[in-house]
């Protein structure tokens, strides 16, 4: 078995990926609300749209190859720290559930070991994806 070389993704790329995923989350929620609004009451459409957006945001890093839409566009991916396999659903959930900590989470990337608190919680790393 050949050795897997991993290179940690630059914090700027990571921020860009998260920004893109935020836009995707908003778009999914808005589109869901718009479409569901034709079929169900506005309150139900709103709660469902929020749930759809939230599910994407929390679980997006477990999409194929550990790449959310933002990460795929920027050629970075989330891997399990130990196995170097793509991020699982559970890992994606735990790395993204602490997003409300915001700036505190990002201080770890900028002034620490290049990993968010969510990465420590989920035992993940974000790396450049080599084709």
C-alpha cells in the first residue's frame, strides 16, 4: 500500500470554502422555502427550509471525498486525522456543530496548529486534494 501524503490546507482557502458553503446553505434554505411555499403553509415551509439548510451545513463535509461544495471548488477536503479516510457523517456533524463559536473557533486556525476546535472535536484535518 502506498503512503498518503497530506498537506494542510491554507487558512484562507478554508475560510473561502466555509464562505461558499454558507452561500450554498442560504440558497438551499431559500429555494426550499420558495418551492415548499406552493404546497404547505408558510410556517411549515420556513421550518423545513431551515432544517434543510442546517442539515447541509452540518453534514456537507461528509459528501464524497470529504468535500462540501465549497471545498470541492477549492480543491481541499476533510479527512479523518487517524485513518486519512474522507470525513464521515458523524465527524462532519461534530466538526460543524460548534460553528456558533465563530471567531474563537478560527483563532485556533490562525494562531494555533491550523485546526479549528471542530477539527479537534471530530478528529479531522483539512488538506489539499491531489488529483
